[in-house]
């Protein structure tokens, strides 16, 4: 079993596309001493996504469990076991899935933050930072960017540790808490 006092229950890793955030999350999970489980939110709608999913699976290896869940992350967190560490990759795809399914995004964000706050075991949530660029030129993209910002703020508010990943480098935004707090 891991050295639990040094393991935050709610860990949030975010950054730009291809910044290295997933690698950071995987390394943290693998070093935890707990059984790692990937919670994959991606859906393979085209050949490019099929290839990306296959590459991610190969990167993880056989020791990892897998939960494929594009929409019901609240249910996944409700069933989380304290002796496993979940890596949710990623909240950005989850948000786009919600929007495509025409789900009530604000209510889903609130429910996810509440479930994350109450989760029984450790979770590392991965998300993109999409608000550092230019203002999108269309209403849908602006709505997505705004919702992603609200989602990231909600997760960061309940997270024990928040890390921004830029060019593979980690910048701790919020110090890590202790498992059990």
C-alpha cells in the first residue's frame, strides 16, 4: 500500500494540448502504490481518435484497469474504491460529450464537483486549459471555452493539489493535501 499521508485525495492536473499533463497524471498514479484505473472519456468517432485511444492504451500498460465512461463521471466517482487510484482523462472531452448530448452543463459541473469532494478514494483529474488564447470567433466555441473555464475553476476549488503543466514542466498552483482530509 502507498504512503497514504503524502497522497492527495483530489489531484487536478491541467495544461495546454500536448503539454505533458497526462504523463504527469500517469506517473503520479503509478507511484502511488495503489491499483491504477484509467477513466477514459474519449469516444472513437473517427480513425484519428481510434489511433489516439490505442496509443494511450499502449502507454499505460497491463497493470492499469479501465473504465470507459463518456458521460457519467458522477457515477464513476460514487463507485470509487479507496484502494484504487482513478485517473480521469480528460475533463475536456467529458465536457464536449455533455454539450454534444445536450446535457445541462452547469448542473453536471456542479454534480461532478460535489462527487469529487465526496469521493472515497484518490482521484487525479486531467483537463485542458483553453482560456489562454484568442477569443473564439463563433458562439459554440465561446460557450465551450467559458464552460471549460467554469469546470476547471470548480475542480480546482475542491482539489487538494492543483498542478499546471507547461512544456512538460509542473507548476504547483495549490499545495497537496493529505489523503483522508
